[in-house]
C-alpha cells in the first residue's frame, strides 16, 4: 500500500467496491475522487452477470465479489 501511496483501505466483502467507497467518502471532510485503472474480474463473469440479468450487482460495483 505504501508503494502506491494509499491513504485508506477497506475490504469489499458484503457491499462491493462501490458500497465501501460510498462509506469511506461519507466520512471525508473534503471532496473525494478515485480512479480505477484496473478492476480484476474472473474471466467470463461479466457475461455470466449479464446473462443472469445483472441482479447480483457485479457490473454495478455493488456485488461482494467486486474486488
């Protein structure tokens, strides 16, 4: 984390990446911005999510598996 200059961290279980980002941002005094350069997802899972109607929240960043 130090090598990348991280200032905060959280696990993403239960709320997904977006859910935890919202929780972190809610505690900040100043505006928060973050850029995701890479978001590893198991091969084929985006297609599986779409085929299932996207109900799990994977592509929206709210699935526990979005990490």
